[in-house]
């Protein structure tokens, strides 16, 4: 039997188990996603290097070359063809970079912002070139214009190297710093060209050059301190080489004595020194970047292997927890469902059948009727509930048997008293009949008629007690009786019979076995009609033949009843009601219901057109005779 309302315990148990299970699954998914996401991000760096880092690095190299060529053209007025050629190479690098950048997907918000900023700076390259072509811009401003574009690319690199592996991050960040130091070296070469063209170091150039030197050396030293032995080796070898030392001397000369004493004789070799150092730095930087990219994939694969092992074990644990929890839930729900079905069978089948049987048979319950509830359960609480139900069943069976015996005893008392009263009243009616026959005085005869009528009513009430005890009255007829005589007999048993008008019925007769019960049934309905209508009104009693039998209507002109109460009374009359001692004020309706159920008679109450009620009694054709005959006792 499914639950009629509320949430089933299966759903509640599922919700109860879902809370820790979902928490466990959520923690596992969070840990797996966090670590697995780190590994996937590391693998995605290869795509970033292919589509962004490498092409943007080529753009930087071409910009650095273009910067040097532009400055040389600006201070010497020579090399226009070289500048034009270099600009073509730069434009091709920019086109390649932007084409590859468009294919890159799933960029982080920070990476997207830096890429947008870099594209914006590249768009400013045309303005820098126009200034160079006009030859009216200061060389330092040209250097700064190109430097802003390159700086934007390094900010993009900073967002790109936010890798989850700390050791790899430190190496990648150090290589990026070396790239910035390389760009500062390019700026120094351009400024050296300016100094050589002027033949002196002016204060502005000296200040700018001093800042560049300090920045380059700081970036260089910090980067080397973070690099491991493999990556640091080529740079340490370069720092000890004559090329590097000669360039350091050039830097010191420009910052120091060249500002006051003029350029030294070795100044003619500064461009060559810068070119040599630039070639070595460019070579080492390319190798370092390649080494970092090659390290990314093994690190990512190692991280994914770890998360795979840990996540797999965690997933197995989660699945095992879910299966155990669902199995526990299923077993508990099965036990509770079995308990529910057993209790439902006990309440709606076994106890209901026992109570129904005890209404007519007060013998002790059989072993099958009092069998204990049996439920297969492994939970101690469910077993305790089963035992409690068995105790309740025993108590309920004992109470039902006691109540049945008490009810049977009360019924027997009613029957005995009613039989005695019926016998006395019958004798009294015979005596009154004899007295009526022997008396000729009108006043005395009228009093005897009143006494006879009162005795008839008393006999009907005695018969009501017999009927309520599921017994049959002693009176009966062998032969069918005309329906008119039955209706008159019913009216004769009512106190205010003068108010009842019996309309001419159709020429049909009632089977003798049903005469007493039908007359009693109509008498109860007629008496209700007279009691619940004003004394000055009349009660009509009419009948008509229907395809299924005979319809008798008892109509009063009272106040009627509310629809809800009327529906309740009709529902009670539609089935044989159980006599309720607490509702003795409606004793007549109980009697009518019992008699109607005994002979399959349909009794219905409906509103009357006059404002009162109409009681409709449908007699089935099985109770009617083929033709009217004279009545006989």
C-alpha cells in the first residue's frame, strides 16, 4: 500500500544520505578538479607558447632591430632602405602573431586583458614610424616608443607564466626577466648609436643610459639567482667571457668619464661589442625558452598521473560509500515497507474482517484471525515495532471480542424486552378489540380507539428494538397485501395520522413476507414528516409504478434540512448503518436503514417543492405481486 500523503521514508532516507554523500563527492570533485585543472593548464601552455609566446618574441626581435635601425637613421640620416626593409619584416611578424593569437581559445581574463593591451600598443607603431620619418623627434622618444610596445609583451608573458608548479614557475619567471634584460640591452645599443653620432654624452642621454644599465644588471643578477644549474650554466659562461666584460667597460665609460672627457678611443668598437654580446644573449635566451617549454609537458603529465591515482582511489572510495549507503537505505526501506504492509493488512483486512464477523458471531477468534504480524527484519528497532504491533493486535482482538459480546448481550436484552412487550401489547390489542366490539357508547368507543392507536404505536417501537437487534418481528402475512392497505397500516401507527393524506395508489400488492417491514419503514418516515413540519400542514403519501418496481413518496411542508446534512443522511441510508447508541435521537433512521437493506429497498431524501423534505422509497419489483388480492393474516 503506497503512502497517501506526506513524504515516504525512502525519500527522507535518500535525502539524509545525500547530504554526506554529496559533500564527499563535492570534496573529491573539488580536489580532482583543482589538481587536474593545474595539469591541464600546464599542457595548455604549449598552445600559448605556439600561438602567443613564440610569435610575440619574434615581434620583439624585429622591433628591437627596427628600433636600432630607426635611431641610426634618425641621428645619421643614412640607412633609409635598411629601415624600410626592417619595417617589412616587423609587419610580417606582427601579422603572423595576430593570426595565431586569433586561434587561441579559453584564455584567462587576465591573459585576455594583457593581449588586448599588447595589440593596442602595436597599433601605436604607425605613430612612432611617422615621427621617425619626420626626423623631428628626439632619439630617446623613439627608443621609448618602441620600448612601450615591447614592455606590453612582457606583461603578457607575466600572465602566461602563472603556472601551478612553483619550481617551474620560478624558472619561467627568471627566463622572462632575462628576456627583459635582453630588451634593455637592445635599448642600450640604440642609445650608444646616438652617443657615437653626437660624439659626446649629453646629460639626458647619460641619465637614461645609467638607468638602463642599472635595470639590465639588476634583472640579470636576479634572474641568475633563481635559475637552476642547467639553465644558469650558459649565462654564467657568458658573464665570464671577454665579450661580456668588454661591453661592461663600454657601459662604465658612457656612465663615467665619457660624460666629462669626451669619448675614448675605444668608442669606435662599442657597436661591435654590443653586436657580439647581443648575438650571444639572443642565442642563450632562445635555448632557455626552449628548455622551459620542454619541461612543461613532463611536469603536467606527472601531475595528471598523481591526480589520476589519487582521484581514482578517491572515486573508488566514493562509489563504495554510495553503494553501501544505498544498500543500507534499500534494506531499511524494505523492512519498513514490509512493516507497513503487514500493519495495513492487520488494520484493513484481518481486524476489519474479525470485527465484521463478530457482529453476527461472537465465537473466539481463530488462530488465523489472531495470527501475529511477521516481518523479516534485521534492525532491532523494526523488530521492536513488530512486537509492539503484535501486542496491540492482542489487545485490540480482546477488546473487539469483549465489545462484540457486550453488544450481543445488549441486543439480546433488547430482543427479550421487545418480545415481552410485543406479546403484552398484542394481548392488549386483542383485549381492546374485544372491548371495542362490546361497547356501544360513542365516548367510550372513542377512548378505546385512542388507546388502541397508542398501543399500536407502542408495538411499533417494540418492533424497532427487535429490528435494531437484527431480528425479525413476529408479525407476518402469508398472502400478498394491496399496497393501499400497507400504506394505511403505516399511517395508522403514526400519532398525527389525521394530517396524512394517502393518495390513491396503483393497483399493486406487496408480498406478504415484506408487509410488516415495509409498513414499519413507511411509518417511521411518515412520523418524521409529521414531527418536523408545522401542525397545520399536511403530509402527502403518493405512489407510482416505475420500470423497476414501485416508487412511494412521502412529502412534508416543513423547514427542510441543509444540503450537507441531507447528503450525510442519504449516505447513511444507502448502506446498512451500524447502530450508534450515541445517536438515539435518530433511531427511526437506523430502523429505516436496516429495513431497507434487508429487502434491497432504496430510500432517498430530497428537498420538497414546498420547502420541506420528500422521502422517496423505491420498492423493487421482486417485492410486488402480479395482481392485487385480498389481504390475509
